[in-house]
């Protein structure tokens, strides 16, 4: 039985770097539904139980069109230090292979979606619901920082997700980041708060 959930747009995320370690076998979703915001504007909602999909899936796409499908697969896959996401959605006319990672510190997930036969796809982020991943009892994680390597605009969230410019970062400025930045993805900053393109900062 498909479970309904509220749908909304969210910003994209940065690729995580070393942080507090998590038990990859015990990350669970604190919701009966996982919501995926895709880079093409589609929104998938997947019935979920703890660590795995339970079948029902809904897609809202192209300005309000709706279709239903079925999700199968492992869901959360043990990996270190970041648990993986891996499952498949069958829409009847096409399948989507959903892969990605869970960021145990932030409590959200992100990744890629491939169409059947790898003939296309995109990226997704899931920040509506929260994942719980127990952290280790080791030393507290050190705050991750990065240095701005070129003057760049600061956005409230990624521009391709509707973000707006809120300031400018200057070359040599040191900023705090949610996790290590990737050069080909948006990077989430915690101080100052916002988002920049990853190639404009260098991880410290």
C-alpha cells in the first residue's frame, strides 16, 4: 500500500568526507516513506521500512503527471565509512536503478539514478526524511574546513535547485563545510551558511 507524503524542492548536497564513523548495518530511516528529489525535477516517493523499500512507489513528473511502480532491492547496503543505497524501481515501461550514499552526520542521502540499459539518468537527493546512524564512541570529529581558491558567489542553496546569490567569497578565505567538497558538485557550507560550487574551494 503506497504511503502519501508531502513533496517539496530541496537543495542538492556535497559529497561527504571523513567524519564520525557510523555502523553501516544499522542506519534506519525515521519515516515510512523515502522522498527523492531528482535533478530533472521529478519527485519519487518510495514506501520504506527501516533499511529497505517495501514496494509501493510514486513519481510526480513533468508538471504534475503521476505514475506508480514497485521498488525492490537491498535498500541500505553495509559499507565503510558511509552506508550505501541500492534498489531498483520498475515503472512498467522503464526501470530506474537507484544508488547512492547516506551521510551519517547530516542524516540525509544522495546519489545517482540510471534508466534501464544505462541509457540516461541523473542525480537525486533525499533531505525530507532523516536517517539514524549511531556514531562510534571514538574521539569527536574535527570540524572540516576548506579554502576558497577563486573569488566565487555564495548561494543560499545550489542554483540548479532554485538557490539565490547571498554573498561573495574571496580567494584565500577559510570556510567551514558540512563535509569534504567534490570539485564537480555543490558544496554545503556551515560557516558562512550556504552553498558554493566545489571546484572553487580546496579541502584543508
